[in-house]
């Protein structure tokens, strides 16, 4: 597989967002306010840069609205995902959220008039099987189809819509301008939400503030500048499926820094998941007739 600039950017972005769950698990700030400061600090850093370097280009009204919509969608995804985690478990919420590649494939077919390649669907099935193996088949016996379950599924749907809308917006907006508009929208939206839910905006330790800043720089700016660049130059379906590898990297980081256990089953599931992603990057179309 040739490592082009968009693919390298995607790999870099995945590595950056993979540390986010580790930082959140430190519990130095509530999940929702953590999401707010992730957006707020990121835009505080990005806005002066684009203004001084004159990198910000005001797009047409239609695409400004699309970028604002992306910010609201991304913020809603984070908010709903946090509620799902609070009401259930991080494992259940993460697994259901990662159904997003399926929604992206369906959305691409119906709304973008893009028919996902056969390799995408094969890779999706293999990757989802790998994720199920990674989590454990017995886990599905305990799924509770309550509000938390619905919120976790909604999180995946919101995330997939974000990827599809951002693909459309990035066709006419450069990455820096897109990120600036969407981060402003995200910060305002999450700020209002946190205020309405009476979340604490201060009172954290020095380490807590450092972690919040780290989330903004690494997990938001570095990660989503890279992923937005990849989205601009690659198929949304391929990007969404590749983001599943975050679960594997996060598991390894949790084992290294949080001393969480990694079983042989998890290793096997991770290998299957990554193999499924690799199938989507295979240039030649896989023929199901020849396979069966």
C-alpha cells in the first residue's frame, strides 16, 4: 500500500485521537466540560494563527453554514457519547459508536450518490467481526437496550453524518478555514450546553488544566487537521473505517499507561479489525464470485 500524503495524515490523526480516551480516563475533569475545553482551547490557538498568516478565507454562505453544521454535529456526537458512557459503560458506548462506517456507507449511497466499492463492504464486515472479537462475544449477551444504548447508536449516526457533511464542505473550503468555523460553532454550542447542565468551568488542578490543554492541541488540532486533510482527498467511507483502528491503539496505550489487561482474544480481534481496514485499501476489486 503506497503511503501518500492523505494516508500519512490519516495515520497521524488516528494516533493523535487514540490518546484521548486515556486522558479522559484520568478523570481530572467531567467528560462534557472536557469536550468543551477541547474545542475552546483549540480555537483559541488556531484563530490567531489563521488571522496573522491570513490563512482564513471566508467561503460562500452555503459552505459557512455547512462548516457550522459540522461543528454542531461533532459537538452533539461528543455530548451524546458522554451521556451514553455515564449511563452505561465505555465499552458498550464505544462499540455502538463505532458502527459509524456502516452509516457512512449507507449515507454515501443515498445522499452523495456514491456507491461504496465491494471492498468497502467486505472490509466493513471483517472489521466489525474483529471489533466484536476484540470486545468479546459474551458482551452482546449483556446489552441493555435502554436510553444509553439508543444514545450510543445515535452517537455513531451523528459521527457518520459529520463525516459526510464535512466531505461536502471540504470540497469548497480549505482545511484551516473549515476547522476555524467548525471549532467556533462547537465551542459556542458546547459552552451553552455545559452552562445549561450546570457543568463546572473552573476549579481543576494544574494537572487537570494541562490535560485539557493537551486534549485541545493533540486530540483536536493535530488530530482533526490531519483527518480533515485526509477526508478532503480520500473517500469518506475509507476514512471512517480506518478510524476503527483507534480502538486497537487505545487498548495498547491503556495497557502501557493504565495497566489494563490485554488478552489473546483482544490481540486476535485487533488483527482481524486491521485486516478488514487493509481490505478497503486494496486497489483491485475483490470478486465475491471468485471467492465463493
